[in-house]
């Protein structure tokens, strides 16, 4: 059988393939249209974990790579019935940008996670998380599906975290979260 170079073990460490998706801070292509075009920047996105069980909201940058405090040591599945005794959390994908020259919360979209630590299993739908990240980057607000307690926690956290951002944010978000 023919042996392919990528499967040979040449005594080197088994590093991951070098040509992987990377999150870039700035436009590395400078308009040349070559390698790296189509990459997205998550520089202005921050994941906020909303924990209605402990009545708190906090930033956890590990969530960008599915490594938040809530997600660590949990195997995620797409069958909600397996974690029917689990605790519900939300990851709110918050994008900050400028509108009319002023910084504001440009987009906010929340995705659900249910975690049962006793069996080390959790429920989340990755396509939903990716779609909500995309909607947040595009300046949309997707928070109507949150329970009232979680909406209030998220709204108060965003308002108190950076009051100047909250003041410049669209009224639509403030109304959706029920916080002025």
C-alpha cells in the first residue's frame, strides 16, 4: 500500500496541520485577494456567560473556542433528553462597534447551553452558536428567546459594564432586554 507523506512518522512531533483556520486581528491580506481572504475577525466580539442559576453574568473569553468555565470537562451532545436534569446557561455573543462615530453594543445574540456536571454531559447546538455569532457580527439582536431572568441579568451586566456603550446602543436591544 502506498504511504503518503502526511501519514509518515518521521520522528518529528505530531504537530497539527499548519494550514488551519485562524482568527486574525487585522486584514492581513491588505486587499491582495490571496491566501486568508474570507477569514473573519472576532476582535470586537466578546462572549458573556449568563448564569441564571447563580444570578450572574460575566465575560469568559474561553467561550470563543468552546473552552469557557461552563464548557470545560463536558462532552456536548445534541440530545437534550440526556441532560434533562442539567442547568441552563446562555452564551451571549456581544459585538462592539461604532455607529455614528460612537462606540456601542452593535450586535448581541445568545445561544443556549445545558450542562449536567454529574454525568459530564451537556447540550448545545453548534450550528446555532455559529449562526448567532454571525448575526452578532452583522449587528443583529437575537435575545427574545431568553427567559426573563436571563434577559434582565444580561441587560444589567451590559449596562453596568460600560455605561457609555449602553447609552449609544440601539433602543431595540434595551427594549428586548427590558433594561433602560
